[in-house]
């Protein structure tokens, strides 16, 4: 019995590996097919200034069209999915001049798409991008911009279950979205704005999101005496003081550990000026640094806080971030 189960498990693994292999081959064909037609798609989307990006498809391609729309929207190219069936029952009104319609259909002959194709052809200000694997299809022939999907072998017995073909469609959508994203210089900070909730937002939190600002920064002047520094460090409750001069230039930091060390060495430490015992050139990070990276720096340097600056002005502190703030945000 155990031997039979082991044989079945081995067979399952072999089947899975073969399916993945077939789909990899399909993706290789897609990679080869990406050329001038792909470039035209990107230019058409990037140049859409006054219109909308509308994506539609039927069946599995419809599900993939939703994914295309979601990925484009989350990476700086606003778009929405149009249900092909509902389009023929009033939703066609969502399409207006200067819009771009992207239709995904393996056959290019789906009845539900024909009305959308006809509607777009009547309006010269609407651009139709056709994604299909059939060069002689209605979709291909009537599209302003065309992309011919490669003919691929579907994974599984009989090669009739949509598998490799849908994988290729998903990958093409990702390629379009990320290429547009790079053209628009849409970065991680922009991406974070569109994902305010969930674990992704936590990973993308920056130092600026968590730092203390204004009066909450534990600033003291470099000329104060250690007795005043001791009072300040107790009041601030952060275990660190940021020392600046009269021109608001950050000169150093003093931690409660430094206070203990100085008090053990100097008998009259209370009258010493803080600038004589502070640590000069404190570590400062840019406000746009990911909080996770700031935490990594703290761990590596064995410190609990960092000064924060902007625009490479490291000697001007605009914020203060403590390790507790980062850990409280569930960043580790």
C-alpha cells in the first residue's frame, strides 16, 4: 500500500512538472513575439491623456481582462473592466471619445465582442487594441493596434483546456503594465499611495510615515550643561537628545548610555557643556527610506534611533525615528 501511494505521488509530481514545462515553452514563444506591435500598444496607452483605458474579454479572457485592469490601475495607469455581455445592454455608454479599448480574445470571434468592435469602429476618436491569436479574425482585422498571441500548446490531455494560452495572456498584461509603469516613472512611493491597507502597505511604509516631527523631536542646544541635558532626556522619554547649534544645524546626539558613562568618569559632569561629550556626526537617513531599511541600519549599528533629513541635507534634522515606532508598525 505504501509503495502504491509513493508511485502515485511520483506520478503526480511528474504531471505537474510537465504542465509547468509546457507553460514555460509558451512563455518563451510570447517573449519572442514581443516587438513593434508591443511598442505600439505602449505608445497608445502612454499617449492617452484625455480618455480612459477600458479592458474587456469573454470567458477566461474576461477574467484575465479584470486582472489586466487591476494591475494597470495599481501601477499608475487608471483603467476599468467592461463586461462584454453587459456592454450590449447599456454599458456601452461608458465608452466615450478619446478612450482606448483593449479587447482580449483567443479566437477573436467571440459574439459578445462584436458589438464593442462595431461601436469603436464608428468613432474615429476611439482606439481599439486587439489581443488575439487569430490573424484572420474579426478582432484582428478591425483593431487599430494589433497583437498576435503565439499559438501555444495547452497543458493537459488533449491540449484543449485553456492553460498555456491564459498564462501567456496574463504575462502579456503584466509586461504592458510594468512597461507603462517605468515609462511614467511610477515608483514605490506612488505604489504605496494606491495600497494604503494590508501587508503590502506595511512593507512600503517610509521613515516619514513613522518619524517624530516638530516639537516632538528631542532637540537641545549644544551649549546647555549636562544637568539640563539630564533633565531633558528624562522629559522627552526617548533615551536620546539631538544636539543642534544656534543655526539649527545638527551637531551630534547624546544618549542615556552616554550620560551614564560620563557621570561615572567626571565628578563635576553636571557643569560640562553637552557639546564636549556628545557623539558628533550622528547617523541620519532620508525621509523617503523604507522603514524596514532604517530598522536594518539600527540593528547593524546597535542603536535605537536615527535622525531624519531630506534632499541630502544630512546636517539639518527634520525628523526623528525610534525603533519602537517601527516595531509598533509591525515592521521587522
